[in-house]
């Protein structure tokens, strides 16, 4: 079977250029992105230095209807 040479389609890919990203604590870094245009600045509202998903922040467990208590009673022996 003969191999066909394929070309990528032209003019379908977004412009990939350098931008500056500013974190919530004021730190910044340069990266490549399709955001905006060359030289633009992307200011983040949430980033790994501030969001509880990354920092392990204060997490409160709400026990509605005793679900947590029932779970602990049922599986407490496995929890150690």
C-alpha cells in the first residue's frame, strides 16, 4: 500500500503567542497562549496560591440528617 503525504490544513489554527500571566499575589510570568494577542496580560482571579482546592484551605463538613454520623457508625471499624 502506498503512503500518502498529508498536509495540515492552512488558516484553521489560532494564533499562538507570548502573554504575561499575573497571579493573585502579584507575581507574574511569561507563557505562550492563544489568549488575546501578543503582549497582552491575563490577570487571574483564582490561582493555585489562593484557591482552597490547591492550598487545602478551610473545609467545613456539613452533616445534614446525621449522614456523617451514620457513616461513621457503619464503617467506623474500617477507618482506623
